[in-house]
C-alpha cells in the first residue's frame, strides 16, 4: 500500500481508502454486517488506513467504529459527515447557512456520531453538502474551531455537491477548509480543470468518491443490468443508462486493448494519476472488493499514453437530473 499526505493537515493516508456508505444498509441492498466487518478488517490488514463514513449512512458509523476499536493497535483514520439540518441535497443558492449548518446542529451531529461509533474523535469532519455563498457567513466556523480545540475532530472538510466541483472554489481559496471530497472518474473529469489546481496551491487534501462510477466503470454494468428495489443504483442506472455505460466502457476497452475485467483497476489508476488526489474511497462491501481494489496501490503509475486515451473518454452528464 502506498500513502499520500492529506493536504496540509499532517495525516498520511492510504491511496486506497474505504468508502463505507454501502455497509450501512442505507442506500445499497445486499450488504451484511458480518461480511462488512470482515471486509473492514481485511482492508486494515492490507494497509488501508482511511475510512469514509457519514451520519446519514445508516449503521455505517457503528460498524466502522466497532472495527476501529477492535484494531486499536493499527492507526485507522475515520472521516464522517454532518448532514444538513434542513435535509436538502444539494445545497441550493440563496440559502442561509444557518438553515443547513448552524453551529448547534454541527455540534449535536458530532456528538451523536461519536456515541454511535464509540470513538473519542473523528480525524476528519465534513459537511455533507456545500455552497460557496456560505464562506464568511454563519456561526459554523466558530463551532468547527471549538471542536478542533476540544480534540473531538482533527481536520475540517466538505463533501462537494455532485458534479459541481466549482461550488467549493471560494472555500478552498479562503484557507478555512482542510479537505474536499469530490466525484472524479474517467467519465467525470471536471475537478481537474480548476478544483485540483486550487487544492494543490492551497494545500487542501482531496478525497475522491465515485471513482468507479457507482459500478459503471467496473465493466460489469451492461444493457441488461438491473438492481433491487430500494437500491440506490436502480435510480443511478435508470432508463437506458446501463446501455449507455456499456457502450462507453466497450469503447474504452477497445481503445486501450484491455479486457473488461481490467476496467476497475484502470479506472482507479486513472484517479491516482492526479498529484492532487490524496486518497480514493471506493465502496467496498466484501473481502473480494477490498483485495481487488487495495492491489491497485502498488506504486506502478498508469502509463502516460493510457492517460491520454482515457482523457478522451470524458462524458459530460448528470445522473441525478
């Protein structure tokens, strides 16, 4: 396992982190707690030392906390998220920050998450949505500073609105934030335009989510793919989108001369090629997922000619509209 600095915050984290949304039974169907616990333990054994969870991920914080406590001899950094008080995703323009993240709500959410996880602190606390209109407004900065001073959190970050990397640029440049979490993958390359250069300039760590396009870039989504009722992916891959994904993955496979089985590794190596990226947190619900993804962090960068090919497969679309 290779490690990188999480911005200027002093944490050295594994290139492959653990995305813990899917283990909480809040949006993905099929996860079992026993397998999730085994997967988290296996990840730690393989050197994964960064886990990303959230207050809104069902039982995820509790399961993550259990494993971290059981592995007290191994340093595992845990990041969680505060949901907006008003429950609105993404954060719209014109909204007063007091409606989404008043200081009292931020503190109460942290305390609830600490109790749920059984942990004494979180290494990274993130707001689950963000709007740059909030820079310099509201009482949340004072609360975040107090939580740091009390040792209940380490770094402060935000989870960037889906497919809107421009929505956090003012915050990055303000110096207030330590990390940003953003969607970045072969299809959605927009963060590389402005956000990544800004993060490098200001020492902000980058946590990448959806690196495998919720499974689209694993090579296993085809025109005939279906997902259980209530599973997040049934909406994400609605209509003819599985067929669109299959065609685009087939084009990548043909251009690179690889097999569909190599697609997930290629997609992760694409993300890790960016010097701005600190860690990528693919969702991992099984030991098999963990072992496959962790093996990608082997110190072998993707070839420049392959990166050039992948750059040509940028796909401007929004699965949420």
